[in-house]
């Protein structure tokens, strides 16, 4: 009888541990998704102005090379 009760308790603890690990992975997945989205937004906010400035500089140099602007 004690062996049966011990087995039931062991199965219960294993089930609870499995559920907690699964919940942890689910939370970790959501945190990684949020970090990815925030990282992409941050990267876009900081690279877009740089790309615009570099693009304007390239266009300006092309116009200077052609002789349209001095």
C-alpha cells in the first residue's frame, strides 16, 4: 500500500514538474518573440535614418560627378 501511494505521489510530482517546465518554455518563447520584435523595431529606428543619410550622400556625389550641382 505504501508503495502504491509512493508511486502515485511520484507520478504526481513528475506530472507537475513536466507542466512547470512546459510553462517555462512557453513563457521563454513569448519573451524571445517580444525581444525579437523590439530588437527589429530598435534596429529599424536606428538604421533607417543612417540609410537615408548615406543614400542622400550617394545621390549628392552622383549629382556632383555629373555636374548638376557644385
